[in-house]
C-alpha cells in the first residue's frame, strides 16, 4: 500500500479541519479588534498653555481686591442692619408708650431729644402760632405727593416747639395746597410724639416752605423770621398724636413708622459669600494649573480626564476611568492597587499609571 504524498513545504493546504478554521477566525477577529482599539495618533493631548508668573501675580492681586471689596461691602450692609434693628427697637418700645409731661424728658430750651426717647409720647399745653404756619414740601406719604403742615406751638411755660400736625395732598399744582386747615385757637392740650430735628436742607424752597423739619429753618421760614423764638426752642419737634384728645381736623393723620428690617442682613451675607467664592475659585484654578503642568510633563499621553466629560468630572464619576489613564499592564506591578471608594481613581493614581505606561514605550 502506497502512502499519499505529503504537500511540499510552504505549499497551501487545500483543506482545513473545523478546529483549524475556527482558530483562524478567532485570530482574525482579535487582530481586527486590536486594530480598532489602537489609539489614533490624533488622540494625543494638545499642548497645554500654562500661565506665566506675571499672570499669576495679576490674578492674585485681582482676587485680593475682590476679596477686600466684598468684605467691606458686607461689613457696610451689616452696620446698616444693626442700625435698622436699633431703630425698630426704639419704635416698638416708644410708639405706643403712655404719654408723660414734656418736662419729664426735656429739661428746657436747647435740650435735644435723646435717641432713646424718639417716638415717646408727651403732653404739652399752650397755644398755636397759626400765622407762622410753614409747609414741608417733597415729603410723599404712601407714594402720594403731599405737604406736611408745621405750626410753632408756645407752651404755658413759654417754650416753643414745632408741631407737625399732619399732611394734605398737592392741590391743582405742586406749588401750594388748594386749602390749608387752620389749627384750633386758644388754649389746647396736645399729645405729641417726640422727634429729633432733621439735618438742615441745603436746597432752597418757596417762601413759607421748607425741605426738612429743622426747628431753626422752620421758624426762619415764617413771616416774622425766627428772632421771636430765640432761646426758647427745643432741639427737636413733635409729631401730633391728638389735639384735646382728638385727631387734627381737616388733615390726614401722620403714618405709622416703618418697621420693615429690609434686606441689609441678606445683602451682607451675599457679599461675604462672594468673597469666599473668589478665594475658592483661585484655589481651584491653582489646582487645575498644577494638574495641567503634570500632564504637560508626561508628554503626548492621552488626557487622563478625557473620559470624565469635563475637568471637574472626576469628583462626580460613577465608574472607573476608561482609556490608557486607567489601564495598567500586568508588568507594572500597580494594577492591584485599590482605587477610591465607588470605583473612582485619584489624580495621583492616574499619574502613576501614565508614568508607568510611558516608561514601557
């Protein structure tokens, strides 16, 4: 029996067993997969432009200016909040207080209304000087243009106090009211709420009118000037609460003082948050620069944070990183190092992996 001749060396075989065909197909698939997974030359990380020392100095100065400005603005709003709280406390304590004779709070002419006694109710008896009535202009009430009616009052003791009797709306024009109700004549008992004199106004006003409730200016605006009351006035005025136990006739009652604390406290905290945010942003910028400098030093390796979507995604990733930054060959001896909890890797672990992979090239 003659054996079949064997094929010459190097000659292709005409047939393959099923096992050999399957192995060949697997080899071809593996080769194609590796070719597809091989990173393209264009995937290399671009050159990172780092900031110069001069740029860092400019940034630091800018952050310092921002921080200082925000802190000072917050402090200013805080002081306004404290002042407003003090004003509200005085109003709440004094506005509805029991009336007392004025000489229990003010010793006599020239005495100034203390800040702690503002809005305190006092009683005085005497007569109005109706012919010396003066109007306060440009002082709206509840968004309505109005004149306030100011009349000097001479007490039984001979002292003089300016009384704000109430307000009337503008008339047919803004120069004068259409009608001016007269105060009661003869002896009258008043209940007043003490107010401190307002700073004197610098802007002028028509005859018989003023821009601020300042005792000296109010008396000087009268037809006879202020000479008649020299040495007899208090350092403050009174807001009318009642005349002989009744509101003033023909005049609108003065509004209740505002006790809204306003938004000074929230503004203060907003400014301070801005100050902290400026410093925090500068720190984040430094950390990013250090990270970029490390990547630049590693050469043309792929960006280790590319799989995270953005520069800060490493803190929010739900799984391990993809690509060369998270794949370490068995020859490195580092593949068994545990990552952070939740499957995330730290920047130091990524850099170690990059260094190890570059050393094998």
